[in-house]
């Protein structure tokens, strides 16, 4: 079973907690796994704590890890930093599901990471 969610952002680099939206896309009788996949090369998804200060820290860390300019790819469309940041995080996560519920740890949330916004992106949710 697959579902596609839409995620909109207002900043170039932003982290959005999508846990509740992913949970709502999982069928009530599902057992197995759910894969959350971002079909974009300048966006990513990860699992971590969804606490607002930590989300801000993650955004700050990503900005500090990868310089905004000075990359060869910038000659094409000036967003090499976005590609690199998304590559460091990755395009998907897999979460166990029991009786239609995500089996995340107490503090775990599914976080969508926009690296080249603001944009509206798709997020694929596939239950297996």
C-alpha cells in the first residue's frame, strides 16, 4: 500500500516533523514496515527527536557542515550545498509497524529535511 504526502516549507533549509502525517497514512491493520521515501535530490528524511530546539540545532549544524557556495555544481543551478546536505542524511527511513501503529522509540520522530526551499515536495509512504 502506498500514499503520497505533500510537504511545504518556507525556508531554504528547514526540518519538518511529519510523524503524525506518516502514521495517518499507515493502514489500521498493517503489520510489517513502512518506508518513507523522498523522491528529490535536495531533500531528505531522518529519524530523531522532534523537539523544536533540536530541530533548530539540526538546521544550524547542516548549515555549518556544508558551505553554501564554492562548489563546482553551483555553475549549473547554484544549489550544490543542498545536494550535499541531502546526501549526508539520505532519501529514506524504514520503521516497524504493529497493528497499524509506528513502532518508534519514545523520543523518535520522522523528520523531513528540506535543503533547497522554500518548496512543496512529495513524500512517499509505502507499507509492506
